[in-house]
C-alpha cells in the first residue's frame, strides 16, 4: 500500500458517508476506498435508515449466501423439484443480460427489490461480471455458484413454463391448493407483455413473496415503478427521503471496479484530467445505423456546448486571442464508439483561439467502433469510460443511453441531454437540462392494478415522472 496516499484516504470520506462498511481487504479492491480521492464529496447524504438496512442486508447475505447451511438446504430442494415452503432465506437471482450500462442499471434495480422483499441477491456472472466488479458484500460472495442447478438462463423467456406472466396467462396460479413451484422466472425484458407486467401489482407481489427462488431477467431500470407499488411505499420513503438519489447511493454502494478496471480509470484520470481547472464530459451514443461520425451529430454537440456555455466560442478572425484575467484550463473527456467527434473538436481549439483564452484539451480514451459485449477488454474499457465520465464536473449525455445514465447518477450530475436527432439534422434545441440525475425506465407498465385499467403511471405521484429524453419512460425526481 502506497504510504503517500494513506493520509489523504483517511482524511477524505472514504466510506462515502457510511454507505460502505469498513473492514474489507483494501488491496484486493483498490477502488472501494480510493474512489473518495477522485470524487468531490457527494452533497447527497444517504439516510441513516438506508445505512441500517444495508448493514442488515449484509448480515442476511452472510447468513444465507452461497454454500451456507441455509443455501445448501434450499438448493437441495430445488434439485428435487418438489414444492417448498418459504424458508428463512429466500433468493433473487439476477441474470446477466444486455449491454453493460443496462446490466448495471438492472442490477441496482434488482438489489433494491431484494432489499424491499428481504431476499438474498445472487448474481449470474455471465461472461465477465466477476472480472469487472469487486464483491460488494463483506465476507460472502454475491456470485451465483457455478453448480447452481438452474443455469440455462439463455433459454428463459416469456414462454418458459415457470415464467410468472405465462403462469398467470395459463391460469395455473388460480387453482385452489396448487402447490407453488420452488422457483419462478420473472421476465422484465422490454418486450414483456401485460401478464409479465403484473409484477408491478401489490396482489402479485403478495403471491411472489411465497416463492423461495425468483430468477429475474431484465434490461430496464425498473426502480421508478417500485415506487408505485403501495406495499413498498413506506419502506421506500424511509430508505430514500430524497427520491432522486436511488441509483446514486445504490450504485456507489454496489459497483466497485475491479483492480484491472481501476487501473484503467486512475491512470487515465491522472494523465489527462487531474490537472485541469475544470472537466467537461461528453458522452456520444448514436443509435442510427451506419458508421459514424455523422456531421449532424458533431454540429449538434458543438451547438449544445456553445449555447449552454459549457465550451467557449472560437475566434476565427484572429490568430491569437489576448484574454484578460486567468487562463483557465478545461479538459474535455469525450466517449464514443467513433473517433471522429473528439478529433474535430480538438482540431477546432487548435486551429483557432478560444475567445475567453481558455485552454481546451480534448481526450477520448477509446474508439471501439461497434458494440462488442462479449469481449472482456471491450467491457473493461466501457466501464472505465462510464466511471471517468462520472468524475467530470459537468456532463453532456445522449438521449436513451444507459451508458450515460450510469455516468450521471454515479457522479451525482444532472446532465445536459442531446436531443434525439430525427432525419439526420441538428435538433432545436440541440440539448436540454435533465430533471434529475436518475436513470430513465424505458419500458414501464401503464396499468392501474386496482382499477384494472390502463393509466398514466407518470402522473400518479410527483416523484415519478416521464423522462425528458423518452416521453413514455419513467424516472424518479
Ligand atoms: P446503451 O446501449 O447506450 O444504453 O448502453 P449499454 O452500455 O447498455 O450498451 C452499449 C455498449 O456499447 C456498451 O456497453 C459498450 O460495450 C459499447 N459502447 C457504447 N458507447 C461506448 C463508448 O463511448 N465507449 C466504449 N468503450 N464503449 C461503448
């Protein structure tokens, strides 16, 4: 351990306001306690109730986690296929699915659901979850053991016999005295149907409570809709008196980059970002088909940054500008699959002087060209870049992108969002300020469980609203 860093880590709030428990081995996961060195202290304090619940969750996880006596007992019954009564340990298995930004958001949502239902969260490691993240809970792994009897998760879909929505549809659950299966599968993927969406109803939650093992597959940040389930309301408002901080706290609690990823983050930060007076993050995610860069996207980024005064204008008539006052330095961290955007912006501030004399440097860590979710190094870089964006002072993100959502809420940043372009033209306005740092739930249900009719779930309570970047989405504010 480098002695030179020690006093600083001790001074800084290295347990993040009590969010993290002390006593982990620091060497095996440097990011856990070093992150405080790279971030300014969050102005958002976690509630003492949240801290209590996290500590009691940790105790539950330790008592029920992989290969404990309770775990072994319930897995044995799962193997035998017989119906089982709920035990003192009930579980939620999160299935690794979709892009990395999506996975991070769904895992946080799943953890919140586990907290609310007193379940133990176990993580399907997929290709690289274990490589990317440290263990978040003390003394007991969160990884689903490889010898867990159910593991063909790829084949789990809406038609799966134990899929909850499917069982409702086939009225299997209505028969009196049918004994429940020891496990059920929750299909919360964006293509889910009205039956699957009953997950968000009180009555259905009451039934699910009796099932010892729940397997969940989702690609959505469903936390906002949990706030509309009556039976969770009180607990949620105790956990999060400040509703717009759910991912901010849970994300900082759960997601500690593994040492290889932390190396990518810290080396990059120290080399390119640490010494600037100010840091601006620009996250460019283009959902159009075809290879970028696109001229209209470049024009839009600049239009946004100049209009919102996040970057200075350049003077194209003078070779050199003579500003009065301090010469500030601003480092721009731009992330994108394509290299073209940062090249152009960097050239602009090389070829012409900034009118206010600011010294602008532009950096882009990687340009991977296309999404390669199955590759280890690709995802390490993706995580490093989300995290680096979260360390900036101001942030521009792209509409609809979970990659940007992770960065903004980890960083506690309310971003400027680039309006989604139509017909390859620069939208007007090019960007707008978001309402909160929370991620958007892209595929929420629109159902009133009591009245059994459709309803606008974005108009029920003031803290669950439609997203600014996706009109049908829901987010916490
Ligand atoms: P979303 O599709 O924008 O919601 O974000 P996801 O993270 O779920 O999926 C996009 C994936 O594409 C990422 O996980 C990366 O694999 C890749 N990707 C997209 N943008 C970038 C980027 O700026 N940098 C890197 N390194 N990868 C990116």
